[in-house]
């Protein structure tokens, strides 16, 4: 985009990095006729999952309670008569697993410890220290903006001058395609993080080197 005072161009850039952490959302779901029985069963199942993760090297500071839900289900028989209600309890736990290679075994073992009430909601991959990748992405975005601006200036028969303003756009992490299966419900539970792209965008305003309207 050109202006009376020069040229304004938006550039984008990204860098591919391998995730080094796994976020595992685990939990338990228990149903029954009486909350006084269902809730302790759920609590004990979640405690077994937690203790299993701790026993396999997960730091306690990397464990966080997520979901705590209790709801009642009113039921009827096939003939429409009232039937005994049921209580459902859902408890969740998020674990940050800092060894991607060992994470599959940790999750599988923790679910086995939790027993038949154990559930897994998701496995997602992340980057524990994204600052370096973000800096590289910003540099790539600025270089892209300069290349675009130089091309437009050449097409216009002008030359770029000093930078007038820089406005940073959004930066994000975009999951890439994994190199193998991201998750499989098997005893080995293979986990592959693949690559993620750390992206950035920047809008830069240059003056014309030869002055406005020259």
C-alpha cells in the first residue's frame, strides 16, 4: 500500500520448531444413583491417575485440576413412568509432560492406574520456551516486508528511505502435520509431535529516499 509519505507494506514470517512438551487432559467419569458413592469413586480414580503420573517423573507443579462437574439425570421408563435418577461426576486433570518421547508411556500407565473410570480428552503439543522462535519469526517477517517494499519501489521507479513506523501484527503457533500418528489407543500409545510453525507479521512504513512526490 502506498501513501503520500512513502510506502506501507505488511510482511509475514515463520519458523518451524519441534514441540518439546505435551499437554495431556485426563480425567474420570463416574455415574450412579447416589452422590455419596459416586463422588468418592471419582475422587479415588483421579487420585490414582495423579499418583501414577507423579510416580513416573511428572512434577507436581505440572499438574492442574481442570474440570469438576456434577449433574443429575432425571429418567423415565419405556412407559413414561418416573425412574430413579442418576448422578454423573466428571473430574479432570491437566498434566504438562516435558519428555515427548516418554509421554505416551506416562499417559497410558496413568490411565491404567485410574481403572475403568479413567478418560482421556486430548493430547496437544507445545513449546516451553518460544521466545527464540518468535524472535526469528519477527526477523523473517521484517525481511519479507522489506523485500515487498523494495519490489514496489522498483516498480514505481523510486527508492526506499528511512523507516517511519513499525506496527507488529499477531504472532501465533500453528500446529504442523505430525511425522507419524499423533495418538493411538494402544498399549504403546505412540506420540509424535511433528513440527509447529511460530509465525509473526509486521507492517512497516518507509519514506521515499528522494522525498515525497519526487
